[in-house]
């Protein structure tokens, strides 16, 4: 199920709420696909829930059925929500 809608806030880039499963790989371990839940996206990055902590500065590759989401990104922050669930913010990089 995909939910969409703009989040109203004072950010420089409009974020869109989107709840869908994605896969990602840690750049140094490109053969190991991990799962996450995409929660919102903007032109500069996205937020997702993952099941292992990701250190700030870590580069990941987002993999999705949507070509628009297949991007390289850097972890900007990661916060534990509960048992092995982490909310993570990433910024797209080239």
C-alpha cells in the first residue's frame, strides 16, 4: 500500500509522505541487499525505517522498482525507535 501527500512544514524542499518497502545496499557491501520502509522523500533526500543502525556518513544505494528512487545517498542521521527499528535520514549524493 502506498500513501502519498505533501507534508506541510518550513523546510527548503517539500517532503512527500510515501510508505513503501525498498531495498538498499551498503556501498562497501554491495552484494548484501537489506530492506527498509520509505517514509518520506524530497528532491534532496529521504527518510526510511531500517532494521539495523546506519552510521552517519555511510554511503548506501537505494534500490527500487521505480527508477527515480535508484539513487546513491549518504546517511545524515539515525535514531533508534525501538527493538531493532531505526529511523534514518539520507541525503542524495552523486
